[in-house]
C-alpha cells in the first residue's frame, strides 16, 4: 500500500482492520499512533536471526515491525530511510542511520536490526572459536581485527542527497542493498587507515568503547576528527561524499579503546 492510499485508508477508518501491513513512512506511523493503541499488533511480519548471530551477540532483523517487544537489553539500529519508533513512556523517533539501546520497550519500523550482547567472556577467544576471520592474517605484527561472516539484510530506497548531506546531488531515491557484519578488536587496536570503499559505510558500537577517526593523510599524526562511540551509538553522518557516481572517503579508521565489537553496515547501490 503506497503512502497516499494508506493515509486515505486511515482517514476513512479502514486502516484499523488489517492484521498485517507495511509501515512506509513517518507520516504513516504517526497515523497509526493516533488510531491504533500500542499493543494492538503484538508481532512483526518477519523476524530473522542473521547468520552471524551467536552467543557473543544475538542479531535479529525485523521487517515491517509494529509494536515489537524488545524484552532483553538490545542495540536497535534503524536501517531504513524513514523514522522508526521506540515506545516506552512516550514514542521516541529512531531516525534513519541511527541507533539506540532499548530494554522492556516496543519498536516499530520497516527495517531494523536488534543486537543483544551475550554473557561477559573473552571476546577474542569467542570470535575465533566462532570462526570469525583474521582480516590481516596470522602475522604477529599486524592489528588483531576479526570479522564475522557478512549477510545481505535487505534493500532500501535512499535519497543520497539527504543521506550524504549533499543538496547539490540530483533529487530522488535509488535502491541500495544492505550488507552487514560484525568486527572484533582488542583494547588499543588501530584497525588500519584506509580511504577506499565502493559503498556507503556506517558503524554501530555494540560493546566496548571505540572511535571512528578521520585523517588528512595516511598517518596517525594527521588526525583531524575523532568520533567516540559507546554501545548503542552509530557514527552520525557517513564519512563519504558522492562524486561522479562514486564515493570518495577521507583517510579513516576504527580504533578500539577497549575490547570492542561493532557492526559494519554497507549500503551498495543496486
Ligand atoms: Fe572504512
């Protein structure tokens, strides 16, 4: 159901009847809030546990979730181009490309990841036991950077001018495929300065404290921006700009201040 049809259905009262529907926009969600008491819809249309979900971090994707109960303390990430909503004492927006921590609350949104950290344990040992791959290989003098398998989570329509804060880009949306994986690094790891990606990259902190950093050159002494990440934080604006149909990045890296697990999200234009 497209938005105009949905609004029309809400206005006429027809929208209160169906037990399954897709929430497509902020406007549609606010209409739902006015007409349907929270708790009316108690399930998501689809909940999947992702392939890299494990005892270290349980990872679920919610699609077209309405009033879905998040019972266990979890990082909730909004992957979509429209606001999601967390419901506790009041409904609170979870904007696109952002995240929060919910516990004993309900969530509504078109495409969400819900990540719950497992019992305290040796993260590096667990990640290795789970088969996460050593990004730099086994050499002793390289950073410890372990990567889970990567999965395709879904597709979204994005307006790059809004997402990348580039009003000069052509207006309109394009389809993107989202890929996700987890990373682990131990305390004090500089994960490697780089500046090449053919996708829009975003990171969400899951456990530990880290940072996303920008540099003038491939040199730690040229640091010029330092974005600290605590659990539940997503770096607020993607680091790249679009230029001639490609993405250009500054020199950048992730740094783990403590043992860290973080989520990498890649938005690939289809
Ligand atoms: Fe990167």
